[in-house]
C-alpha cells in the first residue's frame, strides 16, 4: 500500500516529477473537506510536485461554492464525474449539467467515466435475479452500447454548456 512518500519516490525513480492525484469523496462528503484531507496527506510526505483532480458526486449549492473556491484558491483545473455506479458515484443529469455550466465559466476540464448507470443497474439486477453472478457476466451487464451512450450523453451536454470534456478509459470503438 502506497502513501504519498512511497508513491512519489517511485514516481521520481521512473522520471515523473509531478503527480495529479484523484480525490473521490463520497456523496455525503463536502468537496473542500475531502480536498483538505488529501492535501494534508500529501504535505506530510510527497517527494515531488503534486496537484489534485477532484471527483464531483453531488452538485448542490455548497458543492458549487466549494468547487468555485477550489479553482480560485487551490488551482484545481479538472473535475471527474461518473456516469456509472448508480447510487454510489453517479451524478444526476440536472447536477451534471449545472457542473458543466460552471466548468465552462471557470475554464476547467470535466473528465468523465462514461456509461449509462440506469441501464447497467437494470441489466445487473436482471442477471442477479437469473443467478448469473460469476465474473463472466460482468461484460454482459455493461455492453459497448452503454459506454457509447454515456459518451454521447456527455458530449451533448458539453455542446450545450460549452464545457471542455476529457473522456477517460474508453474501451470500445463505439465510444
């Protein structure tokens, strides 16, 4: 298990002089508190330059204020959203749209794990009900079309809001 000291030493040995760590708060966590906790850990042991990339799993008034503050005071330049993992990390469309409007205003990037959380949830429930729980059923629970749909969805929101997006770890040509 890495901490900031061991991970950044390894990064330096490999020639990496700056890391950008992703902070992923839970739905009940405040973005600023999560940022401050991770920044404190980095300050204790990082051996190279570092910055942070923050996941946004809820975007209420408090989160909006804190995202704005993190950009202004801490220089955070990217935020990640999940269009997957229903009930855990996914962000509702209304909040996603509002976050992307703010990202456009602030000139920051939205990175995204693109799938369709609703479709995956329905397919997983059906597979589980049918007793299909072995690892071989993972792919059928999230076929290529759900990833392509998520990419299309995010790109539509980007076009409507003017937000800059970066889609991470795509796995198929459709996406």
